[in-house]
């Protein structure tokens, strides 16, 4: 995963292995804590195996995106943030 932040004052790139975020341990943590914090975003029947399947597909999405960011945001003063898988 690459996070690029660009602005007039600073430019930096942060490289983090994708497996750090999308692994079975993270899926277990999400099933324990996330449903209580974000019930409106997660369906009621979501369990550990569903999140593991989701994380596996997210790891494989890099080849489908062909270098396109999954998130791209630009502020009014010209700064931008892009997140790539």
C-alpha cells in the first residue's frame, strides 16, 4: 500500500506492506470491535470468514486497478492525498 501526500509545504510517500492491514489477525480484530462502532456500515451477519474473504479479494485488487488509486482527494488549496494498493 502506498500513501502519497502532496502540498505546497511538503511531499512524502509512505510505503506499507498490504498484508499488514489485510490479514487474518486484522479480520479477527474487526469482527470484535468494528461492528459495535459502525453498525450502519456493516451488515449484521458479517463474521470472521466473510472478512477474511473480503481482505483476500482486496489484496488481489492491485492487478485489477492497473496503477489507479483506490482513494484520491484534493483540497481547495491544492494539496492532494492518494492511496494505492
